[in-house]
C-alpha cells in the first residue's frame, strides 16, 4: 500500500468522524482512472480518492481544483461529510478555483447541517465577518453554538467555545439595542481557557471586574485571571496586568509590580506607550527602592523570555 493511499484512507476516516464508513483504499490502484472506474461501477466511496487525486495531482491526475470540487461533492453525497467542508474552503481561499464566497457558504452549509463542527465554525465566521453573506452576529452565534454544543458536558473544548464566548461578550445589535450575555460568555470562555485558549482570560477578567446582575463583581478574581494569562506569555494580558497594577483597577495599586510587568511587556513590545508605562511606573518607586525593583524586573524579563503563548491547533480542515 502506498503512503499516498494510506494518507487518503486515514483522511477519509477523519472526515467521516466515525459517522460513515471510510473511503476504500485500493491496493491495486495505479492511477486515478482506477478510482473513477470503481466509482462508475457502483463504489461511490471511491469519489474521495478521485477528489484527492485531482486536488493534489496524485496517481497521474492533473492538479485541477474544479474537478476536485466536483468529486468532493460526489464524496459528500456518498457520506463523507467533511468533503463539503474541504470544497467550501477551496472556494473560500481560492485554492485551485476562483474565489467565490457564495459557493463557499453553500458547501459549508451542506456540511454544517450534517453537524460537521469545522463547517459550523467556518460558517459562523462568514456571518461574523460578512464574507459573502450579510454580517449577522446572531446567525454567527447560532452556528458557533451548534459547534460548541457537543462540549457542554465535557472538559474538552474546541475553538468554537472561544468564538461563542467572545460573541456573547461583545454582543450584537438587535432592534437598535446591543444584546449581550455575560453569563453565557463566562461559561464558554472558561471552558475554552481550560482547553488551552489562554486569550479567553482577558475577557473573563473583564466580566469579573465589572460584574453583572447575575455575576457577582470580584476584582480580586479579575486580577488573578490576568496574572494567570500573563504568566503563560499572553502579551495582551501582560499589558493589561501592568496597567492594572499601575492604575489599581482590580486591587491595590503597586508601582513595583507595574514596573516589573511593564518591563516584561517592553521586552516583547518596545512601543513608545509600553516604554512610557515602564518608565512612569519606575519613577513612582521611591529612589531607595529602585535598585531592588530593577533587579526584580530583570529577573522577570529573563524568566518569561522563553514563555510565549501559542494557541492550540484547531484542525478545522
């Protein structure tokens, strides 16, 4: 069995996510024409092999995006749901075909209505950013929720949970009013943080800092969330934490800590604003304590110089 055919078989198995039988791997296949013959003889699962051959130029096939999409559509009809997601992404990015958001939306919707998480997320993002469809945050939230729903009772989470939490936090206009849901936002943001999406922490901190009718204000908790994300190397949290200590928004102001975290920030972002924050915080420290603060700042810079946050791979396609 060739490495290519093994890859195709594994890909098909992933695409079906266990809902359908994987595409057949043809041990005797020597060209893409064999898979076409198998398909025409009634083995519809061969469509995925043909699609991959045209997409990547395998088994003697030409690289032909248009034909790849045609066969991906046939593969979808044969039960490989994520074949439609792949076709949608080809149109969305213009890979091998002319970029066409309306066709991308069509294919994403076909897979999304079959409960394909990747398609649901991508369809949600199309509505969020207005790519080929009218911007519709409520529809975006609905598709994100469809993707996130399967994690409701799970400790794991995908990027859908982060997107859903963000859209509930920022809200959308409906009837001239901004609709937000901090309780739902907090739920999904905390789940996404637990799954490794550290960027959720800054919004979680914001919700705890302001409080709502349903969420008790807890400024100490807000600062703890910023500290947790900053210590994981997430730069926006480092900046917010330095400002938090500088201004005393979520607890007692602390010029030494503001200076220390501003120094860490400057080691990553030497913009004028960051340097000014660092120097202003230092100037507020009593002269006799500045040397000690300088030592603490240098130690912090060294400690965090190799700690850089990288979001989890989302494997949407």
